[in-house]
């Protein structure tokens, strides 16, 4: 997933201009349960890309 998203970014095809990509896990404040996001890229405090990787 990471390599594919980096390729999209470098070719100008990514909808979000992120600077880093990675996983995220923690407590979801709305449900108070554990949550895990396979891949996340943040552009700024208002714009981010969230995804689930399936192969």
C-alpha cells in the first residue's frame, strides 16, 4: 500500500499531498474502543488520507 500511494503522490495523482505515511492505532473517542488504521497520510490539520490495505 505504501509504495503504491508514494507512486501516486510523486506522479501528481494523489488526492492528498501527504508528507508521511504510516499506521495508526489508539482509542476512538466517539466509541471509546480500540481502533486501527492500516495506512494514514496527513496533509494538514484539516486534510488526511485514511485507508485499509487488502491483498
